[in-house]
């Protein structure tokens, strides 16, 4: 049954494939062996038709050769089924910012321990892992789950001081979002 669902998902990937986007992604440096060129709304449509299923999501996630498999997996993984250990495993296997962004937005921000994940990975020596940490924080901030702006503000400033090209814009955006929230807090 699950294999039939995965086959249907893959058929949908083929139906929506876009060679122009595939070429652009390859030229931009995407290293996935299989790229169908689907955009996020198409993946959301397929995910909605598939429904939530942790086992299928895991199988898709572990198909790390396929860009679309990596992007759709967080969309169909039920957040209540993800343990912190599995969240660590998924974060540790993130291969680029696109996968990180999608993982954080579609799944990690929904986890009750998302802020803990941020705290743990914000101290990593690995730039992509720190990027993922700050992407989690940005999603939590925009969703209203972070109310202690001072701590996040200090962490974003510290990250900016490292002059990491991968995290620079993200941390600048976090600081801008905090400033906007503080300015407009009294208005609401």
C-alpha cells in the first residue's frame, strides 16, 4: 500500500516536471541527482492529495538523491510523530538552504521543542546547520512563538559578527523583524 502511494507521488513528479526549472537549478549548483523542477505550490498540492503519513515521509526523506522527495517529505510528516532524535537526524542530513527552508517552514516550526533545536544548532561550527537553526528561529518569530526578543536579538548579532555569507541575510532579517515587532507591539 505505501509503495503504491510513493509510486503515485513519483508519477505526479513526472507529470509536473519542468525542464527549464531543472536546468536553472542545476546551473545554480543544486547537486541532487534527480531534479524534476517542481515548485512549492505543486508539491503542496501533491502532499495534500497524499495526506499525512510518517512512514511515507521517512522513505521520501531518505531518498536524498531526489530534490522533490526531500522537499515533500516534511509536508506529509505529521509533526506529532516526530521525536527530537528524528528531528536531529533530519537536520543533520540537510544538504542545502532550499531543503532547510522547507523543512523548517513545513515541519520543524510546528514541533514543541523547535526552540530547543534552534538553541542547539545555533552554536554549530557548520554554517548550514547554523543557517537551519536561524531559519527555525525566523519561522518561530514570524509565527509569534518567540516573545523573548532580547535573547534572539543577541544571538543574531553574534552570528552576524561571524560574517558568514550563508547566515548574514537571514540574521539581518531576524533583527529587522524584531525591530518591527517591538515598534508595533504597542499598536496591537
